[in-house]
C-alpha cells in the first residue's frame, strides 16, 4: 500500500466519523458497553486467579520426626529434604517451639498447657514450602522414604480439591471471555451495519466507478479501528477509576483477613489498558469488515 493511499484511507475514515456523527456515537457507545462487560469480567477473573495463586503458594507440608534425634541427624535430614525436587524451603520446628506456638494460638486458654514443658508430647518437625503445589504427592513420597520420619501431613484431599477448582475456574474463564468476544463482535457488527445502510448508495457509486473491494473496505475498517480505540480509552478510564476506588475500599476492609486482597491497582492497570485497546481495535475492525461485506456486493 502506497503512503498516499494509506493517508487517503485514514482521512476518509475520520471524515466518515464526522459526517455520520450520530451513528458513530451509537457504535462507540456499543463498543464501550461491550468493553465494560469484558473488562469487568477480566478484573474478576484475574483477581480470582490471583487469590487462587496466593492460596496455592501457602500450601505447606508438615513432616513429623521420631523422638530423640541428634542435631547432626536432623541437619542431615534437612539437607536431604531440601535437595528433593519441588521443595522450595525447609524450616525445622523443635518441639519447644511447637509448644510455644501452640500456647500463642490458644491465647487465654494457654493455661491448659502448663506443666508440659518438662514432658513435651509434641514431636520435632520440618515445615516444607513447595515450589508447585501439584508436586505435593511426589514430594511427600520422597520425604516419607527418608529414615527417622514419623509422619508426613499436607492435606492431600483438600489440596486436590483446591487444584481441581482452580483449574476448572481458569478454563471456564477462557471459554467465557471467548464467548463475550464473539457476542461483542456480533453487536458491533450489527451497529456498524446500520451506519453502512445509510451509506449504501455511496458504496454503490464507488463500485460502479471501478473501486476495488479493498479500496471500498479500508476507510470503513479504519473507521471501525478508530471507534474501537475511542471505546477502549473511555472504558479503560471508567474501569480504572472504579477499580482504584474498589481496591482501596476492599483493602481497608480486609486487613488481616486471610491475607487475600485485590491485585494492587498499579499491577493491573497496564494489562487492562493493553487488553481493552487490543480488543477494542479488533472488534471495531472485524465488525466493520463483517458489516461491509453485504453492501460491497453490487
């Protein structure tokens, strides 16, 4: 495409927006509405995934040791566990530390534990953090094979349920986003089709004087891209302002609650801007391309 031709298409696209300002406004409104729905769902999905990832990262494995092990044996076991593939970190928790932690957790009822210091029934243990929660069963099997291990606990069923739930949630999110994109293109295409219907005579004249199909299409595609860009900018501003307010509100209400909150505004805004601009441009261009096909057949 020559530079002069490209400038002509862009100029015609903007002129078309001005000449048909009412229908262009309707198309832009449709794009904004579609992008707001997609953006809201994107925010929900990415925050659910963020919460699920944080929950998965908090999955820990407790390894209880046999009584009477020397420090050298414990150090050797710690080194051996740390070398297992899938283990992120290993922390030794002595029976004295375990009793102290239990007293803190019991709070005002900690007096029930008085007198156990001399005959502590709690075992020494290792607290293992996993690199990937899906490796838990393999890590547990490897740890169990080490000598002097009494028991390995990591909530096998609960972990399996969590991983299954997050997998279903993520796959469902992809499907729903694709459905929303299809619906958005359909809505935009029908809205743009109304604007093209009013200009069908103009398209017919261009065809009769020898204009190629792509020469006719390009100004409308440029127009669709501009409509998509405007819709993306407006919807991003609305969603950005709303998310900034909501994230601050939720953060203030959830301090100390399961250590789960919304993704910080500065970590999501760039992804949201890029997503909405790309989606806006695509549905604007594709909507125009689909709509102009009917009127280009003269």
